[in-house]
């Protein structure tokens, strides 16, 4: 019995080693088509989940319908952030928008997530983009997307994000990390 336990532990260790040695999938780094469009990051649901928002809106008028947002980063960039409080070059963020529902199955109160309405993608690619960060939208089924104009996305992230271009003020597990490394802009928390 002891021998069996030992050998299964050894197998688990070996599997762990194999996993650690496997290279990151290519789609954990930004990939582009020949016309400089960003390819959709297909496996972002296997990345690290940073946080959700519900009905977050930055204009005084409420939106027509409240949606959930789910934010993800690849595991390799998350690990680098934990060690430095900074985002490495080629970091990709995905914000996924999902419809909400309240009545359904046994649920009586509160809201749960349903269909995806598409994703927003943000890439730090210092040699490719003059402003270092670029922004894209993918509807369901879109395989590639062109960068959005600076005014549409870049400017708000530049002006209001707490760490470089990312809204770490809304990501509770990353906030203490950025504070520890001194990369957190406290003023981003001021109510505007
Ligand atoms: C008026 C300000 C504003 C504008 C304009 C804006 N964003 Fe954001 N963005 C935010 C805020 C606030 C968050 C953090 C929380 C959330 O909404 O989930 C965010 C989060 C994100 C994230 C997750 C990573 C991060 O930076 O924290 C991505 C990806 C993103 N936005 C993409 C876009 C894209 C693409 C556009 C343009 C179509 C855009 N954003 C325009 C305010 C803005």
C-alpha cells in the first residue's frame, strides 16, 4: 500500500514538472495578422481572473442595460506582476461583457451572468504601437480586429488607471501588490 502511495505521488510530481516545463501557448502573447490586426485571444478563459464589475459605467447617464464585465490576464503576466508590480511587454488583457439575468431556475434575488456580448482587448506592445498600449473590440465570431482610435479607449485608461494603463484600483488581489512595489497611483481612487 505504502509503495502504491509513493508511486502515485511520484507520478503527480512528474506531471507537475511537465506542466511547469510546457511553454506558454502562443495565444497568451499578442498575435497579429499580416495587415496588423490583432487576432482574437482564443483561450483567455484559461487565464487568471482579476475581477468582475456589474453595471459599471463611467458616464453620468445609466446605460440601457446593465452588464457584467470579467477581466482576465495570462498567467505569465500575472506572475511577473506579482514579482514587480509592473506589466511586462506583450501583456494582454481581456474584458468580457456578459448579459445579466435575475429570474431563472431557483434564483429569487440578485443577478447572474448569461450570454457573452463580446470582448474588449488591451495590449502592451511597446515596439509595435507608438503609444505603447492599444485597444481592440471583438464581437462574437470576430477573428481579428483593428486598433481603436486613441480617443476611444487609450485616453481614459491613460488618465484614470491606477497602474500604467490598467484599472488595478478595481482588482482587489493586485492592489496590495502594486502598493507594495510603489507602482500604484493613489490619486486614481479620487471620486471624479
Ligand atoms: C471612460 C473611461 C474608459 C474608456 C473610454 C474605456 N475604458 Fe476600458 N476600462 C475602464 C475601467 C474603469 C475599467 C475597469 C473595470 C471594468 O470596467 O471592468 C476598464 C477596463 C478595461 C480592460 C481590462 C484591463 C484594464 O485596463 O483594467 C480592458 C481590456 C478595457 N478596459 C478595454 C477597453 C477598450 C477596448 C476600450 C475602447 C473601446 C475602453 N476600454 C475604453 C475605463 C474605460
